[in-house]
């Protein structure tokens, strides 16, 4: 029976059968009243600690300037010499017969480590323009120069022109406070999954017969529950739905029998404890076993097992990664583990999961669950702004938002008027660097777009007019 559990769930998650995403408790939330009560206590302590903490940390924007990108396909050897000798812009446009003078864009520099763990510098044209990635060691030759270039394999050259030197600006204190608030709430030393966590895909819920203690535990359940499981065979869609309905009834009956009968027996408890110990030692948890451990043995140990595996989605409609994160958040809340809870919940809000494919048609059904944060008395808007600003010196493991997703979340907030007013104020603020003003414009755009009754293109165009002059022609409204 257990060997078809995954195949069945795979068909459900990747089929077109519409299901509500998560079950809600009697409080109308995806977390139990017990979990919410415990979280509210923790948030109260966190907010009090934030009021007393040192807020003197300074944050700086990514280095940026005005400029443009152009690709040149002829006279490349001569071009390299001219760029190295810092040719003037006018001479460059004339010499290389650039008929239409390029339009200025926002140029942003970011530094990170690539998949080979090598430090690289990326120079990008914003919004959504071209970019060059250059090794950090090689980039030193371009420091304080107006031209940055890279040769392509086809022998053409990608060239960035910088109107002024790249400059990093100090983030104004009012916004730095929001960033620090996010780092106060989201422990930057905590991760949801430890380094040794295993990645699970299609076979994540199959029971390994070599795990003797776990096999004995499930065999005990099967021997005591005498209702026969519905048989599965190759079925068409209508028959499959009928089978699914029968399976759900059987599964509910089985769950009820375990709760009201088996869970009270000493042998059940001993077998479950042994299966749990075996699973932890072998890092081989799975949903069904973890459910029993959480319900009848230890929420903390069930959480440890869930954190030990990273669930990958098989297709756009495979909800297992989100369900797994929600279960981690629920167990974290009930175990007073705030740091894991918040990261797991933010991953749900930001839809930060691995999938083999992800079509946009599936995005709408993935809710943001902002109300779960609002009932905890978190300053939700400050938290979201704090993870949405981009800075070059955050704490290690700082949490960054997905602007599209958190814009949708803010559209579902109870504080829409205050959010709209504050976002417009940020977009207009000339003390803030242009890159963050642009990001906040797109946050506002997504915020309004998800309020269908108030969204108008003319209004978004007006908000775009609040950006610096050179940016306005480049933004999508």
C-alpha cells in the first residue's frame, strides 16, 4: 500500500483538479490557535527588543550611475584600444558610426559568488536590460573608468558607458531602520534546512523497506486497521476522481481509528518512538511518519525531520514544496521556534521553492497569507519594505523579497491606504538612490495591479513620473 502513496499524490498535484491550497483552522488562518498564541508572545518580545536595540548600523546602496549598453560587431581590435585609452563619448559615436545616440539607463553594479564559488561583478542596465558578468580580479582594470567591456565568443564586444563614476549612497536612516527591523525579526544566522538536508523529488514519500523500525510501525497499523484500502489501477479521469473520493474516506477512517484507539496503546507509542529515532539517524523522514510523530510523540522531532529534507516540485501545480514549508512553519510555531517559522512563512509568501517547471497559469492559486503575519502584531509594511530594499552590505543570509509576490501580499493587507501613501513617498524621495526608488516603483505597480478595482494605467504612469527624468522612458507601466 505505501509504495503507491507517492504516485497517487503526484497525480493529484499535477492534475487539473482544483483544490484549495491549505486547510484553515477555526480562526480562519492556516496556523492553529495554539500556534498563533505562541507566536504573538514571541513577536511582542521581538518588538520590545527592537525598540531597545542599537539602530546605528548604516546600509549602503549598490553602486550605480547613468549610462548605456551597446554591442559592437566590427573593428573590435581597434575598439578595445580606444576604450582602453578612454575615448570620449562623442568620438566613440562618430568613429563607430552609431547612428542613433543611445538613451541613458540606470547602470547598477553588484558583486556575488557564482556557481563555482568565484567572486564576480555584474554590471546591469535597469530596468530589465542587458548585463556583463566579469571576474572580480579582471574588473579591477575598469575601476574609475567610463568604459567597461567584454569580448564575446562571436568576437563582438559588449560595452557599457558610464556617464559618471559608480557611486554607492548611504540609505536614509528611516529606510535603514526598516532594513534593520527585518533583520531583527528574521534571524540572519538561521536557515530552514541544515547543510546536510537531502533533496527530495518524485520519490520523496516512498517508504524504504530497509528501515526496519519504520516498517514495523506501519505494519502494526495495517494489522490493526481492518478496513481494506481502495484498489488503484489504470483509470480514466472520471474513474480516478471516484477512486480519489473513496481513498479520502478510507484515509479519514484510518486516521480516526489511530487517534481514538491505537495512539493510546503502549506498543504503538514504543514503535513510533523507535521509528522516529531510526528516521533521525538515517535522515529519512517523510510526511506520513512525521505527521504521527508530531501528533503522538514530539513536535520538535517532527520538525527536525521535516527540516532534514528539501522538497522539489515536479510541475507547476505540484503543491508539495509549499505544503512542506507550511508544515515546517506550523511545527516551528508550536515548538516556539520563531526563526524557522518566519523564514518558512516568508518562503510561502514569496513562493521561494524549486520546481522542474513553473507556468504562470499556476501562480494565481498560490496565496500570500499576509493576514497570518498581521494578526501577530508585526509591523508588516516595515518588514516587507525592509526585505525589498536592495543594499550591498546586509547581514549575511539577509532575506530578500520577490517584488511581484510581496506587491500582491500588500494588496491583501488591511492597511492599503497607509501602504499606498508610504510607497509614493519613498518613490519621490530624492535622498534615496535611484535603484531602490525604481524597485519601490515596481513594488507599488504590483501592489496596485492586484487591486483590480483601483488599478488604472494612467495612475501608474503618474507614479512613474515621480522617478528621475532619465528613468521614466524606460519603466514599464
